[in-house]
């Protein structure tokens, strides 16, 4: 009886097939990983914009004298202690975002220089660390007028 030597699969053929599969799956892994990273970054941008909009709305709904009383420091641009705001939607929003520990909220306020009206000029920014270790931020600027 004669045996057919080409009927089976050799170990070399199996190793080559596994290597081809591994080399094809590496770009696929990076594509999926990059997509997940971008999705996380987009989610953080949306949360940062939500924090900034809530801050603007909170300031808009407070009376002018209350906001003016929250200003600290003596330089031209002063800081505003966001934790001293009334415990409304803004503070609860900041508290709920504690799971993203890399969010940092900063705000500055000053009396608008040379304006005929009493007004406060605000700059607020939220910064965070991206998935690649860089820092990203979103900011907003607005004015509150004493009416």
C-alpha cells in the first residue's frame, strides 16, 4: 500500500497560517482601539460643554450682587469660587462628574473695563487628559449685566 504524503497539514503550514492571521489582526486591533479612544474623547467634550453651559445658566439665574460677592483676589482678573454657588444644578453636575477625575474647572471674572453699565465679564474653562496623555480643554466667555 502506497501512502499519500501530501494528504495532511504540516506544522510549518500551520505556523505560517497563524502568523498571517496575527499580522492581519494587528491593524484591526489598532483600528478598534482608536475608535474607542475617540468615542471616549467625544464623550468628554460633550460633558465639558454640559458643565460650561450649566455654569453659564447658573450665573445667569443669580442676581448681580450675589455673583459679585463670590469674586476673590485683588488682581484685574479674579477667580470665582464655583463651590460657593448655591447648591443647584451646577454643583450637582460637578459632583456627578467625579467619576471623570481628570476634569478641572477654572473660571475668571472681572468688572468690564470702561463700560457704561455695571457688568461682569466671565471666562470659564474645563480641561481634561485625553486617552493619549495630552491635555484638551473647552472654554466659554460671557457677560452678566447689572439691570
